[in-house]
C-alpha cells in the first residue's frame, strides 16, 4: 500500500466521522433558537465572501471603474437572480453582460 493511501483513508474516515457526528448530534439535540436563526445567514455570508473579491478585484487591485466588466456582470446577475430566482438565467445574464462589456471596452 502506498503512502498516499495511508494518508487518504484515515483522512476520509475522519471527514466522514465529523460530518456524521453533526447528523447524529442534531437528531438528539436542538440548538437554541438564536443559533438556528443565525445559521440561516451562513450560506449568504460565505457566497458573498467568495464572489465580492472576484467581482471587485482585477489583477489584484480594487477596480470599481467602468473598465471592470466583472462589476457590470455581477450587478446584472444579482438583478436577474433577484427577479427570476433561476440559476440558469442568472448565469446566462451575467456571462452575456460580461462578454458585452469586455467587447465594448476593447
């Protein structure tokens, strides 16, 4: 058995055990209401932390000028997502605006 498997198998079991522990724990214990309400905002906070730097930074520097096609694409995607609640339309609109603005500024 190679040393790679010696590392991967215990780490896989550890990861599975950690996730399973939450499933088993929440089956027997209910967190306080304030924790439950706060956990509803975790996905929004995580996604915001991922996509805001991608939209606002260009080549490692802050770019909020009209020369940033990602900014326009992000704004269009936010509007389309808000109105349609469709991931497909959100991605399509964001990409279309990105390509159009990138083509216009070149």
